C-alpha cells in the first residue's frame, strides 16, 4: 500500500510501476475537498512559504473558481490514469467522508469483480 495525495510531480509513477510488477499494489489517494473547489471569500492573498512570493487570488470571480475546479478535476483524473498505467489498484479517500465505509465499499466491489484488493 502506498498512501499519498499524489500532488506535485508525477515522479512517483515509475517506482510504482516497478512495485506493481513484483507485488500486488494498492494506491490510497487522500483527497481534501478544499483542494478541489475554491469558496467565494473575495480577494485572497496567499504566500508561498518556500519563496515568500505573494499572490492575490480572486475567489469572488465565478469564472476563476470554475477554472480552478476544472483544473483540480483534471489533476485528479491524471492521477487516476497514472495509477492505472502503473498497475496499481486505486482507492480514493476523502477527508470529508467516512473513510471506513469507503474502504469496506472498495473491498466489496473488488471481491465482486474477482480481483482481490488491487487492479491485477
């Protein structure tokens, strides 16, 4: 099992592919819904803790929020595609849901599909 949010560079795909070649692999993606959509809180000033650079984010702009949500959804889809390419089973757990029920549902679905716990 690998547990991550899989954000940032996808330099994890190749090592996961190597793991899945020798082992049954389950990737557990932890998703915080606050990273998927921006709330309308007006002009938001954020600071990059590494560079100190500030950025003003116009969260009051509905089009901006829609582009952000579309980008976040595309990123989640790319993570799912990369995990499939790596040969890993994929379980997405959200921080705003009952993770235990999601795990039970995942295991039950895999058993019905006859594939055990991972995607092989």
